[in-house]
């Protein structure tokens, strides 16, 4: 089995790796530079995210940047709580490639 055959195969892990797109004002500013932001699973690595985005959205990915956002400690009516940790991936697409995150959200 060649490398091309392995990439074309969609696995359940690919659906688990990419959790959801991030639709914020800041993430939408990157769209003009072919950058799309996703929330990814805590176990996902750069190669796994790249393979998942290329296969699921049928696009060519140039690079992937990973961001680990630590959850903040917040108070609500005197009770201390903590927001969840989140792992984000900023995916840079090849020239001419697009992903419509508004339609997939």
C-alpha cells in the first residue's frame, strides 16, 4: 500500500481529531491569508490534524500550528470554577484552497 492510498482512507480517528471550527472575529481575519482555525482533540498531533483536514475537507494543507489554551479560574457567586483546557489548530491552506466554515458549523 503506497502513501497516497493511506492518506485517502478516512478513519474514525479523523472525525475525532477535528472537533469543530472556531468562528470568532479574530479567526475570521485569518481567512484572507488562507488560515482556518479548528478546535482539535487534546491527543491530536500536527500530522494527524493535517491528514484529517486534507481528507475530510478535500483540500491541500501547507502547515499546521497548534495552540494549547489553558482554562481560566473564574468565580461565580463566590464559587470557584475552572474553564476547560482547549487545543486549537491554525491550518494554513495551499494557495487557491478554501474551506467554508460557516456552512460546516
